[in-house]
């Protein structure tokens, strides 16, 4: 079983609270990513994903709002030293697709539910080839 630190997306894009939702969406598109972390005074405040933006836009069609109004908060975090099974349980419990990864309370990356699926698919293919 793998640890989260082995598959997390390192060096995540971070935006400050107060950032316009449209700016966050443009950063996601530019960087070809599906989520960004949101910080307040240098500390993790939340996470926002493409799914969050799509839900909000579908409901209100307003991209001139701030990320603070859409992000998951309190922030959904997991320590990088936890096992993937811990992340799977958190994804199920929190009904989210992205979780911020921390080490000693500091943001270090993002893990997506999709990352876990790819890890298991890859490991399964390796086992079949043996």
C-alpha cells in the first residue's frame, strides 16, 4: 500500500482569499490542473476545484465572485504520511474529489481521487505482467 506522499501533486498553485473565481479558473486552465489551494495570510484556508466552479456557475452564472464563497472550508486536508486507504475514506466521507496535502501543518500538495485510481490501475497492471 502506498503513502500519499508518493502520489501527491507537488508545488500546487495557490491563490489568496479574495481572488476572483474567474482568475482561479484561468489559472487552472493555464496550468492544466483541476484545483487550486486557497490561502489566507500564508496559511491554508481551503481548496477549490473545477467541479466547485462548475456547480457555482451552473447555479448563479456569476464568475465575478471571490473564491472564498466557493472553496471547501474548513479546509479538507490530509497528512502526506497517511496511507492511501485513509485518503479513500476521506474522499468518501467528505464527498470531494480533491484534498489538500500537508506536512507539519504546511501545504505541500494536492491529491485527487483520480490519482488513487491511476495508482491502483498501474499497480494492478504491474502485478499482471509478473
